[in-house]
């Protein structure tokens, strides 16, 4: 199971990076550029809600503290209703993940 979740993490990170036009390293990095920040929110949201990952494990994958992950997911919950572009990218990635499973 551990290998499976690692493969899912890599796949989701790559999908999010492609959707936002950035690299996995930029998503995992500390630069606060809006594109990277939004990508982190989408990744965290998917890993929590679609994969059931803990805040701590998501944080480890992103080199972030678990409290940062909680904030990212809360922000994504808000963005779903206020930022059409981010919500569209989230839904597109979720659909692609469902197709692959």
C-alpha cells in the first residue's frame, strides 16, 4: 500500500504541475507566487479529499507543516466558490484521476 500512495502522490503532483504550468519543485518550494500557492492548495485538497491522506503526510510531501496544509485546504474550500479557474482545474484533475482508476 505504501508504494501505491507514493505513486499516487507523484501522479497527482505531476497533474497539478501540468494544470498550473509549473514544476513539481516549484509546488514543493517556498516561493509564494500565486500560481504555486494555488497549485499547493489543489494538491492538498485532492490528497485529503480523494485519497484520505493525513495533514501530516501531505505536509511531508510538500515540505510544509501540517498546519499549513490545513490552511491550504480551507483556502481551496473557499476558492471552489470564488475562483472559477482554480475550481475548474481541480475538477479536471479529479476527473482524470477517476478515469485512471
